[in-house]
C-alpha cells in the first residue's frame, strides 16, 4: 500500500449474494470494493446485485495497519467480502489509473439510481455442473484442412 494514502479514492458496494448451505439457498449481504471498470457499467445502468454503491476514502475502510474498519453507513448484518483489504487496495489503484471516472461519484456520495436485480443470483462457492448441452457446437469445417 506504499503508493496509496488513506485519502485515496475507492468505491464500495453492498452486494446481495446467495450461498448454499445444507441444500438450502440463503441470502447474504457483502460489502465489496468496486474497481473503476465495474463502476463504469453501473453508471450505464447495467443490472447489478449491488443495492448500494458509495465512494469514500481508503482510510474509511482500512486502518493504517491494513485491518478492516467498518464504514459508518454499513448496517449490522452486512459482512466484509473475502480478501476485502487486498481487493480494496487493488480497486483504489484502478481509480488512480483512471481518475476521470471519479467525476461520476465524488467522495462521500452514493450512486443512484441503481438497476438492482436479483434475477441472476450471485451464488458464492456454488458447484459448477457442466452438461453436454453447454458445449459449443462448431462448424463442420473448423478442423478440416481445405
């Protein structure tokens, strides 16, 4: 984090995710860092699992020693995403590389409206089952020397 200061710009969002436990699908709210490329899609109203998106400083979510700091807007029941500190630092670096994107969401503000949707559920640590119908059909001439 030597190239970043506590005043570095970062965006975080509260994502509605799901996970399977004992055969049941359960809802979970996570605070996740959002990189600049993802913020650009959110500004364009692409459907998202984020119910709330806010910009703040890196110091509002990370202490000087790298441990997590709960932001004031983060409600009880919302958990930090896995590898939050590392992902927050990486996200802050994307905003340093693309400072113009910060104009969409000044520090201390929230993005609204969001195109929030849980139609395509974000399933955490779900099993991937590959079926034959998932295979892509190739043209008959793809592997033939003509």
